[in-house]
């Protein structure tokens, strides 16, 4: 992605969480990470291992001594927090924030998203530095997120604005849809095996049962492979009786 927001972790405590946040960023095509006073080394073995092949982001991460320094060159900054800290700010959901960020960056401006430390989140002062807040509405009884989860949720909403969403499709895995004549022939074969079974011998119920059977198989997108499996199954069952 040519234009993307900077991810800023303010006071992260655990190297593993920094690594997992880098992994979440890589999942969403985000590559610029800034760290403010991390408690543990973001290039430690724990961080690298937790990044799961996203260590490129960790190696390129920049470390700052203050939030002000980390956001100094940015035009627009969002604070990811569940608490508004009694401040007057616009509050976005992650999806609406992603749309807004696209507009801002399309106009040539830079954006960043701040995430607070694992234990307390962003401070009042940190939130006051932001233009707006991103809030992820979750179960009010338990709305806290792991740091990397928050990065992933917001990052994914941004990523969705950058890609063409795939249409719903049937994954064929090398097989093809069965033509109607084969499905009808299968139903007829099934009917023949039912000749001497229970209600199927009763003439007044037979037609309704046949229609129900035919509907089961014709309304679904049966593949050649599935049809062969059904043949094998019912033939095996018929031989056991």
C-alpha cells in the first residue's frame, strides 16, 4: 500500500506484545512502527519469535523518548482507546476511521494511530495530543483487548479499504458441478434401492417422498466428486441390508 497510517505503541511493556503487534501489522499490510519508551527490547528473541516472520517491521521500527516526539511529523493522529478521558474529541469506529484516514492521506497528509500500554492504555495527556479517538465497540462487560488484538482489528479495517473484496464463491478443489442429468439419474437409483423400504411401499406417500428426495439433491450444488461419494455410500449401505 502506498499510503498507510503509522502505528505508534506508547509505553508497551512486553516484548511478545510488540512482536505480535508487528505480526498483526504485517497481516494488514502496515509496515511503519514507532515505539515510545518500550519497557523491553523490541529486537529481543521473544519479540522476534512472536512476530512470526514479521521481524522486518521490528528491525525498521523507530524508538522515541516521548509521544510528542513520535508524532511530531504527522498531520493527523488517532488515539485508540475505549475511554474518552472526559475530553472533547470526535469518536470513530474502526471502519469509519479507516475511511476518514484514506481521505486525509489522499489529500497528501500523514496519519498515525496511537495505542497505549497493556496495563493502563493511553494516558490523558497522550489522548489530548490526538485529533480524534478510535473506539472498538465490544461487550461492555469485557471490552479490554490485548495490544496486538487492537492493532489487528483497526489495521484490518484499514486493509479492507485497500483491497477488492472477494465475492462469495464455491471452492471446487479440482472437481466440477454435476449436471442435472446425473443428479436425476442418482435420485432414480436411490429410489430403486428404496423399493422395499417402509413408507416407500405405500403408493399415496411415494410421490411426495420422491419429490422431497429430488429436492434435497437438486437444490444443492452437488459436485461430481460428491455425487460419486453418495453413490458409494448408498450402495455400501444397500449391500449390508
